[in-house]
């Protein structure tokens, strides 16, 4: 039984809950950093587990208020951060959360002698450096590398939670997709990715690219979502040039939304197939999602 203490930042989100649970199951003492502790008591929107029963300590903090992160790492051996801006929030930027929030956490980790810092960035980050959300992640990765702390950067493909977004569109009966739907990718379940994250504590690799065990085109996954719901697929492919025009217009009046949209457009342009791991199948995820809403 290990007695090391881990801080999971972003523990109320999709990946964070699975990682918190995996650390707990391996015997680590678990402190979480969240904005809202009530979220931990309920199952998440993509069936990610409730974790309030397994958490040893809760620390409330907000990446946009760096003072609130002070001493979050006091007494901590390992920091894992998936604290990130994935949904548009008014007046909040990727730079504030993904870069500066994580940098404040890193500075706190350095001040308190943390042994290792594990961070979630994105797969193919180098091919999407013009996307603000991605470059904010990479600015933090640069800080992490320069800090001298022992670290691992994990670069996953899309999570099953992103497939949950398409599932919800399929539920409404009509799904919109940027591009022609032929790009390939291997999405990963949070529990499979969590294993990689916890293994990283004792792993000497500094960068790990990872995806799930099955490769699909975007259209294949979306047809699977309709099938799980017993619905006839209805997919409208939005040409990328139309997406670019929408992105340009959005950027003029809503930068947080444009940052998320820019990421969605970029991943629609390229294949995202990373080294495969895990066992969880997307069809089972869609089946469970369909059962949960029936
Ligand atoms: N989803 C994907 O397909 C994917 C793929 C590759 C990499 N990633 C990266 O992996 C990370 C985790 O993704 P996810 O899908 O698990 O995201 P998620 O479900 O949205 O979770 C993000 C976590 O960050 C927290 N957070 C957001 N803004 C914050 C702030 N201002 N202060 C403190 N905490 C804040 C959220 O707290 P609240 O619960 O309070 O909002 C939540 O705990 C992100 O950095 C994302 O960019 C995601």
C-alpha cells in the first residue's frame, strides 16, 4: 500500500474523476482541487463516476484566481492536472486556465517540493499550434519542461466524453459535423486513460501519446450513436470553409466560444490515431448512454 499523497486538479471533470478513482484504488491518499465540491457527489453527464466518497481532502480553487491555488500542493508528492477550459465561459480564456492556472499550480508544486507533475495536453498539439486552446496547453508544457521538476506530459486523442456530445446530437435526431466525416481517430475511455495517467507516476517517459483500442472515421462513430438510440442516421456535413467563416465571425464577438470551435475545426482536418491502449469499446459506451437516458 502506497502512502504517497496525490493532488488531482480538475477532478470534477470527465477524465479527472476516473484518474482520482484510479489513484484511490492504487492506495494513494487523494486531495482534489475543484471549483465546486457538490459536483463530486453525482455521476457526470457522460457516466463518469461520483467520487465524493473516496476523496480524502477537498481543496476549492479557481485557475483564474491564482491566490486561491496557493498551498494546494502543500504536503503533496504527486500532482496530476487535467484542469482545463473545455467549454466556453464568458470572460475566461484558455490562456488564463490552461496556461496561467496550471503555471500557478506548478509554481506552488515547486515551492512545496512535489516529486512529479503529470499533465494532460493534446495529441497532435504540434499540428494545431494555431489553435488558441492548444497553444495555451503547449505554453504550459514549455513552462513544465523548463521548471526542472520531474514530469510526464500525456497526449491523448478524443475522450469518450466528446463522443457523448455527438451522442446528444444524435438523440435530438440530427447531427452536424465539420468536414466530410472521413478522418480517422481512436477515441479513449476515461478509465483506460486514467490507467496510463497513474502508471506515469513510476514511468520515466516524459511524453506519452495515447488513444483507444479501436479506430473509426467520424461518420462511423456517429452512425454508431444513432444505432444505439434505434434512430435512423441523419448527419449534415458542414464544409470546412463554412466552419472557418463561422469561426471568423464568432471570433469577433465571442473569443471563448471561438477557442473551442477552432479546436473542433482543427481536429476535423486531420487523422488523430495515437498508439492504442485500453479495452473499453465505444459501442458499449453508447449503449450505456442510451440506457441511462431511456
Ligand atoms: N475531451 C477531450 O476529448 C480531450 C482530448 C485531449 C485532451 N483533453 C484535455 O484534457 C483535459 C481534461 O478534459 P476533460 O474532457 O476531462 O474536461 P472537463 O470534463 O471539462 O474537465 C475539466 C476540469 O477542469 C476544471 N476547470 C475548468 N475551468 C477551471 C477553472 N477556471 N478553475 C479550476 N478548474 C477549472 C473543470 O471544473 P468544473 O467541473 O468546475 O468545470 C473540470 O474539473 C483538458 O485540459 C482538455 O483540454 C481533452
